[in-house]
C-alpha cells in the first residue's frame, strides 16, 4: 500500500484535508459564514475515517481487510536537496504509536468542531475560527506523521502559531492578547532549545531523521556529553510544548482562549506533543540514561507541583488547566522510567476525559457566562447532562476502577514502584490524592449546594450539538481503557517500544498488582471524600482553612509565584538591557555619525552657491574621491577610473538638475 | 543579449518618463507600471527557460572595453545573482504600484527609480569587477535623490548621511577591486579571477580588508548601521521597498560573488568575525527593535537583525549555509518590503506611526492587520513562510562551521519572536485607540496589489523552497569549489 500512489495520497490526505479546509475558509470564509462549520466537519470526519484505515493497516487488523498490513507506512519526498551538502525530506512514518495519535487527534478535533458550532455561534470571526482550528488539526497531524526532526519542527511551530491565534481569538480583550503572546514566547524558549538540539544532531550525524540519528548514535558517531546535551535540548522543547516545569507558566493563561480550543489544543493534542516527541524519539532518548532521569524527575515533579497549584483556583478552567500540566507530568515520568506503553496509554485516555472536562466547563460557561466556580452552585439540577458527564470525567481522571483513567494511571504508578523509583512513586501517589481532591472540589462547588448567583439559578442545559459530543466522550472516558487491561493488553501490543529500546532499558513487563491497585484507588477515594467533607456539608470549613493557612494558600493560589519570579529575573533585565542598547545606539553611534552628517551638510551648504544644487555636490564629491583614489592606485589608471565614474556622475547631475 | 536588454530597459523607461511632459498623473502611473513589468516578465522567462542551468554564468554577453587593462562589459546570469535579479525587477514593479504617496514630480520620481533599477539589475548580472562597481554606484545616487527629494521633513540630513557612509564604503571597495584586478594581470573578469588567481595569501588578505569593509558598510553590519535608521524612516514607502529589499543585498551579494570565491585565502581568516558580525546584527537588531516607539523604525531594525543570518550563512563556507544566505537575500527582501508597505498603509489611516497610539487593527482592517501579522511571523522565522527555510539553513550551516555563533543565532530567533509579538500585541490587537482608525477602510485594491504578491511568494517559497534553491545550488557549488580549491 505504501508503494502505491493511491495509498500515499490517501495517507497524505489525512493532514491534507484539514489544510485544504483552512485554505478555503481563510479565503472564502466571509462568504460562507456559519456554513464554515459544515465544510470543516466534513474535512476532519474524512480524515478520521482515513486515520482509522491507517490504524487498521499498520496493526494488520482485521487481517481479511489488510492482507499486506501489519507493517509501518513509510514514504518520503525530497524537500530540499543540496546533493552532498545535505538534503531534507518531507515524509510520512506511521506505526502503531502514530496511528493511535492520528485517530485521537481526528476524533477529538471532530468532537470539538461539532461542539464549536453552537459554542461560537454569533462570533464575529466564526469562519476564521474554524479556519485556524483546521490549520491546527492539519499541523498536528503533520507533526504526528513526521519521520524527521526538520519536518517535526515545522509542524511543531505551526501548532504553536495556531495556538497563539486561537488563544488570542478574542484579541479585543487585552488579557487574551497578552496570554497569546506569553504562550508563544514561553513555548518558543523550548523551541529554540529544540532547534539547537536538532542542529547538534544534524552536524554530528548529517541527518535529521529519527532513525538515522538513533543508528548513528548506536554506531558511536555521536556520544558522550554532546549527545546528552542534544537529547536534553530536544527535551526542553518538549517541556515548553507540554507545559512542564519550569516552562509551565503559559498554559493556565492560555485559558483566555475559547473553551473548545482549550479542549482540543490545551488538553488533548498540542500539549501532548511534547510527550509524543519523547515517545517518537525514544530510541534516541534511551541511549542517554541521564537524559532519561531528567525526563522522569521533571515529569514527576511537574505532576505534583501542578496538582498543588490546582487546589485553590476559583476559575474552573484554570483548575482543569493545572490538572492538564499535572497529568502531562505523569506521562513524562512514565516515559522517563521506561514505562513507554503506559505513558502513551495515559496520553490516549487523558485526551478523552480531559477534553470532556473542558467541554463540560465550556457548557457551564455557555450557560452562565462565568468562569468562577463560586458563582455557580446547584447546577446539578439545572444541567444534568453536563453534571453527569463531568462526574464521569472526574472519576476517570481521579483514577477510580474501572474507568479508563484507572488503567493507565495504575500502570504508571506500578512501574515507578517496580523500577525502584520510590521518590517518584511517593510523588505520584500524593498526586493521585491531590488530583481526586481538586477535581471533585470543582465539581462539588459548581454542581452541588444551592445556586450562588442569579445566572446559576437561571442556567439551562446546553443544546444537543454540544452535549452530544460530551456524551460520546463520556462513553470513551469509561471504556477507552478497556483496550489496555491486564487481561488483554491490546494497547501495549500496538504501541510498543522498539526492541532496541526495550533491550537498552532492560525492562521486564510488570504484573498487575492488586494491592497497588487497591491502594491507589483508596487514595483517590480519600481525596474525593476530603473534597466532599470540605465543600458539601459545610462549605465555610474550606474558607476557614484557607484563612488559617493564609500564606500557604496565597503561595499556591499565585502558582508558587513563578510569574513574579520570571518577571524579576528575565523580563525586567531584558527590558533594561534593551533600553541601554537603544541609548547606546542613539547617543554613541548615532551621535558620532550625526556629527559627520552635520559637518558634511555644512560643507554642502557652503558649496551650494557654487554648484547650485545638492546632487551636483555629490557628483563633485565622487570626482574628487576618485581622483584621490586614482592617484593612490597609480596615475596611469586614473584617467580611466575618472572616465567611468564621471559618466555615472554626469548622468546623475543631469537628472538632479531637472528637479 | 537578453540579459543586457533586461538591464537597460529601465534606462529606456527613464528616458520615456522624462519625455512624457504633458501626461497626466494617471497616464504616467500606468506607463510606469508597463515599463516596470517588462524586466519582470523577461526575468520570469529566463527563470522558466534557463532556471535549471545557471551554474556558471549563462546568457552572457561580453566585449572588451579597455582591453589593455582587461576591463570589459561582461554580463551574465548565474544562480547566485538570479534570485536577486528577479527580486529587483519584482520590487521595482511593486514600488511603482506602492508609489501612491508620491504626488509631486511623479515623472522624475519614476525616472530615477528606473535608473536605480538599472543599477540593481546590473550589479546582479555583472561579471566584471569594474562593471560591478559602476552598477553598484549607479544605485547609490538615485537612492540618494529619491530620499533627499521625496522624503519627509528630515530627508536632507538623512540622505546626506546615507550618501557619505555608503559612498565611503564603495570607494574603499573600489580600491580593493583595483588592487585585485591590477595585481592579477591586469584583469577584471570575475570568471577569470576565480579561486584567487594565483595571488599570495598575504596579498589576498591585504586586498580582502578594504573589500570586506566596503561591503559590510553597505549591508549594513552593526556597528556601521547608523546611517540606516534615518534614511529608512525618512524615505517614501515605495523607496523603502527597494532600499530595504535590494540595497543591503548589494553588500552581501558582493561577499558571496566576489570576496569569497576570488579571495578565498584572504577572506578565510576573517570568517569567524564575519559570523560574529552576523550574530551581532541579529541580537543587537532585536534588542534595539524591542525598544522602538515608531513602527517604521522597528521594522528597520528588524531588517538589520535578519540580515545577520545572511552574514552567518556566508561565513559558514559550506553548502547549507551559503545556500541559506543566498536564499535569505531574497526572502528578506520579500518580507521587509511587505512590512514597509503595510507600515505606510497603516500610517496613512491612523495618521501616526507611534506604536503606543495604534491598536485594534485586526478588527478594523483585517487584511492589513492580518498581513502585518503574516509579515511579522515571516520575520520571526515561523515555518511555512520562506524566511524560515533560509534562516534554518543559514543557522545550521553556521553552526557546523562556528558552533558558538550558530547557537547564538538560534537564540536570536527567540528574541525576534519577542519584539515582533510585542509589536503585534500593541498594533493589531486590543482596542482601537485612534479615533481616525474607527472608520478606517481596509487596504484597497491598489494596496492589495502591492502586498499580496509578496505575501504569496513568502508562502509559496516557504512550502516549495526548491523552486529557488534548485536555481542557486549549482552556482553555490562553483563557489564551494573555489574555496575548496584554495
């Protein structure tokens, strides 16, 4: 199939169709207006069908349909060819990992676009919104199929650009414009590191393909500290994209964007790209044990840190945003400790239940136009469908048996224990507790008790085009994990690390551990129980607690003061340096030349009566200079030089004197 | 022959302009458009018919001028110069379209612009050192006149400063050329002088110094840039198009076409410094741009910054870097011309260029605001747009030769994002601050005609860079052979 032109076109259409939709809507969106959504949905639905087809092919299932399947799809064309000077290709590589990602991206994108039709109704830039949503989908799909770093980097930047445009969709609001800018710049810190890492790999190995770099490293062409540095730089890129410590600060602010965007980009797909990058280049990462440790500990620390930040937030979207940061930390940690399939399994499950949480939050926002959960209350009766789908998503996120989140989270926790990363294990277990607490705090505050505002009293359930996708996602939040249970772990078969990676890490598969499962579920239930105790029977208890531990509360609520810290150590010094350089530019360099300019101008003024016009002065200037030069170089050539320049000068004078 | 014809059609156009004494403004503008279209169509024909065959200079024409000194009229096109040759024709046409802010002495304006075009086309086709210098100088005087006569209220000191600085540079360069030509024969044919022409290393170094200084002033490399700001800010928009799109490339092209292959041993010791100059441009330009309050000044410094990638790529001395540099010459021209025209459009609506007084353009003028964003994204090296391709090639090539400079240049991409996004946030986002902007019309058909081709080329070359790279690649290999053979 990968050899036939038809098959290749079919695969290329997966990112190609949304790209085409983008082009159509960007150019003609103003004419189709609300019709934009139908064009968009048709495009992404077709991509979803093709993605499922690709998944079937690479897994060879069902065998009757794909007799030649079971192998990765792999083809490429030359993009830039400099012969011996190097060449860069645009290609497609789809194995089980990429195929699963394709399906996830297309599916969540389809759900979000259906939902957006109602959510964004009446928006002044409705068609543009759908255009960018599709450019994003196309870029994300391109990122997934990329077989080399340059192609990855191209789509990596494009998803960042789309994220910027969508966060800033309501750019009349200064806070949205600021959040968009912050997101772009903070992730670009990571991108710059990624780029340097790519260059280092290229200059050491002469290739940018993942496979080529991995093989060159195995053969010893690149090694030691240079190799580790390059791997860590690539990982910094992943840190930026996946909002890991210390570059996590952009994601909470990104909630200024429309909520469906948060569901697609800042929960299910783009922020998972960092995790995907580490998984995609796993054969490179495993060759540097120290880089793997960095991955594991950054992930574990981020999971815990972000969970604490989510504890006190009043903005329901920010709670979910910190939750995303925290869950991405889990996935990173899993990859770092060698639990490859578990990490990607969590990415896959998380995409559904986290997108659902955002769509649920969006449903509330649509109903009552507030992000503050303490404006809500009692919505359980007013919005039952939203309530129940959010509870399902919350239970799944908390990791309660047998919902999808349980299976993947449990696999990660067990791996941390079995691989003797006891510190990480402790952090992960504590995070389980905090996660269950903060998500049920949000659900209890929003849906239980009595309505706190007029808007909450009058809220009505969202229309079917919004709740429909939520119900579909809720079903997945329950059952998506069933493909990876210990009884039949299909997922780990489809998304498996290479033999090389398994061999290098020397990891044995871990048995399902009933004790561990019971412990982690008990811890999660304890978190839910505490949230109930604090926020349902006597809500004033929580407020009293917050007052009592006011410094800690403020520390958490301000996100550990990271924004203030970065302002002090990066933003302000950079501004100061900019001012100094500008003064230098104006005073020192500019002043010097201004003097020359004034002097010459004065000379020009004096010559003016003689020559009668500006242009002539310079013609004279040329002649004199050339004369001087001619004398220096050799008198015998002077006549020639003069003749040449004089021709030019006379022409100039002729034109100048006419004006 | 076609090369010579293309070069000298603008001269005919200039004479035609001066003869059309009684033509009204409309006729003048359309005639100028017609004239400017001819070199563009001819170079498009050259691209289609000979684009794959521009390794060594093709379509040549030569006859002796001063045979005793080996000076000749030698022109021809190779892959190094073709991109800029094409861009010169394109940007002149766009400058004519974008000359809506010029109303006085229109015929003379176009005539001088065409003389400048003659010089630009000539430089990128010259295959003789003296001819190169003559064309180089032919661009200078028209530019001086365009700014000095049609610029804003500060035009006079700006034009004088520009003239003195760059004239000093070209004179120093000429000294180097004369020494090179005379010591080698005398012979001034670039082809014959390729690969050092048997000069000793010491002689090459001595000759390289004035040539490098002259060319770097032209670029301009920081700290020789202080002429640039005033002249860019003072000049009319249509002059900006050529001034920023083409003129700096006279310097960088001179480095690639003459300094590197003709004096390989002489330039070699200076390459790390050339790379460092590139990095200095990138970082210094970004920081100063960050602090600008005038939108046009910001674009001017942004232009200085992205020129740094060309210097870095040239200094790398490898296929990737030099190809990147040759391509960046074109991509820089596309994006900076786009931004300067948009600044003009925006200033004409808002009545100000002060960044702090603008805002909300994306809502009021979606096309102008959106394309400003596109230009800014191009400038910060966002993939999908052509500047990304040339920048990543320059940086990768630069890193291979000089790792420290390469890493610093990569960080420059981050700085570029900072000041350009900060600019976008204040100019196109947020609420509208200027009352004049509340009722402002978006870019009209004429204005769109000037900016859309540039935006389109940025996208097309961003997705299919081979359209350009395949033309320049064989010629870059010739340069590499000259370096390797030294």
